[in-house]
């Protein structure tokens, strides 16, 4: 089952009010088994996630007003200017991580940690902002991504929702994310695992279930911005060269726990070797050499760049200064869905699945999608 076919099916199931746990025919099951056996590093662990609504139908994302705040550098670290090799130089990367190329950056400030629930709550209190997951879907935008003639669903289906992690109780093929993700009405940043969950006592946990638009709105309110992909990778490397991880080259499960990742069999069994089954509070693991926490694992982090599969090839012929990414998005797997880049991996990343905690690992996600394992941090050049 290819990405395009799956995405259409998933969207139709969403609009019919059915969770994305698919019951396939025997033929499709056989295809899934073959796909699992030939699972390659090029597979994205956010592949097959359907666009939710609205923003994904257009690259004209809403511009939020820039705050007049001076942009305090409290809780931030300064990254000095420098030149580095961006992209994978080993054999672990996906196709969109090559070729490695030279990048020059001016100095910038970056948050020590991912933005927390407490910080995001202060933003919402000050602005009355409603996140993407808290808004009712717009049918006029949704139908642009569906086959012509798809009937409009009942109003009680078009309700605020977000994707929540629902791990199966047994091993499943890894090419079908619908087996562990489900659209959940009432899920949002205050209820990240669904309407019966909450964030009480979790002020110092990373905020999740925020779309790219939500993250961008917060950053502008804070007098900051989202990092470029190049800034994020440079900061993640922590002064090291040709390192695989923010801490160096030691495998993630060797020695003592170094990041909040998945140990065991994904997605059905997490051994909790790192002491966390899901999210971890920020600063739970040692920082990298720049003093930055969770640049690997915990949550994927939005960056400012649009995603294009061959962008590194386009800029590889010379040293590029302060790159901001391609002018628009193009994902050949889902050409109609504009996507932004996320970095850093999450608590769901595992060696058998996506290895997203590598410093060069890139992910692509629809800009309107909130996920239980996605957050962000900000930068400033003021």
C-alpha cells in the first residue's frame, strides 16, 4: 500500500468518524509484510499521517503579530558563529540527509529546553490563543485533499481533534502508522492523550499537540522565532564534528541513559530502561556541550523550514550562509500536502524504527498537525 493510497484511505476513515486502526484485506496484509521486510532508512516515522485540515491545503500560513518584547535571553544559550558540515556523512541517514554540505551561520541564542506547558500556558493566558487542535475543522479546506465528489461528513465528525499515540499490544508492521496513531476528539495541548488526560503537575514537561502555526505564534509572542533547520543541527552537534548524536558517537543504549527514547520492541513494548515510558520533564538528561537539553529524544521539534526531499542537493555546490530552506514544500510521497521539517526525535524513536535522535535526522509533518510527541524550542538573533 503506497503513501498516496494510504493517505486517501486514512482521510476517508477520519471523516467517517473511524479511528485509524485499519482492518486490511489479506492482500493488503501481505503487502504490509513485504514492506516490513524491505523497510528502509528512507521511511519517515511520520509517513502516512493524514493532513488534519485547513493549513495543509495551502502554504499561505497565517502571520501572527511580532511581539514588541525585547526578547529576553533568560533560559537561552548563545551559539557563536561558525561553519560546519550539515547532513549525514555515515551510512545511517535517509536519502534526504545527503549530500553533506558546508553551512556558515551567524551567532544566535537558543532555548536551553523545549518550550514547556507552563510557558505555553502563559502565552495562551495573555493572548486567548486557540491552538489548531482546539478549532473546528473547515470542510471547504479538507475536501481539497480528498477525491472529487467525497460527501461532506456529519457535523458531529468535524470536531476539534488531534493525533494520540495508542500502542498495540503485539508486534505490527512498521510501515503503517495508523496502527499506533488515532485521531482523538478533545485531544489538545491541555489534554495531550485525549479528553480524559491533563497536564496537572506537568508544568516542566514539553508542550505537545501544537501545530507549526501554534509554535510560530508562540515564538512571535515571545519576541523570538523558530530556528532554521541549519541552526537547529549546528546547536544540536554541541561543538562536536562528525558526531552521530548530540553527546558524541556512543550508541543510545550503551552506557547510561542519555536521552528519552524507546527501548524494546516498537510500538508494542517499551522496557523503560531510561526510566520514562512517555514524555520526560525537561532537563531529565545531561545537556550537550552547549548546555542544551533534549536535542535528542523526548519530542520532535518544529523548525522554520519547509520540507523538500532534494533540498540538500540543491545547496551542496557551495558554502551557504544562514540558509532558511526551500521557498516552498514538496514531498513526493504526498505532493498535495505542504510540510514543515521537525528535528531531534522523540520518546517513540527506536533503533529498529526511525533513529530520529541522530543529529542529522529529518522528519516531515503537515504544518497543521499536532502530535503527542511533537513540540518546539525558539531562537533569537536580537
